[in-house]
C-alpha cells in the first residue's frame, strides 16, 4: 500500500474531491476543464463503493494520478535556447 503525506491530509473522499478540483485550477486553460470533468465523473462512478479498503485504494490512486498530471504540466524553463 502506498502511503503519502497527502493521503494523510486527505482522509475523506469529500476533502479529496475538493482538493483535486482546486488542483485543477492550477492547470492551463482547456486542461483544467478536462480534468475537472474527469474528477467529477470518477467520483460519480465510485459513489456506491462501500468497502473502506477499496475506497482507500481509489483515493491513493487519485492522488498519484493528480501528482503525475501536475508534474506533466509543470513549466520548467529549458536550458537550451528556443529553436527558430
């Protein structure tokens, strides 16, 4: 089981949902709306889940995915000059 400090902070599905939507606001225009929709659909899909262990797995996966997406869109200056 993967345990991160973020998982400890986001101990309920509702707080995770709010956190993920706030993270989407940090993304570029277009991507933010796509991922907001994705977050909402994912939560709707798993709303009937009752097994606490499965819920924890879903939450951990969502946090890992969010971390990956944020890293993907993170703007880092290139050490090379732009090509013309």
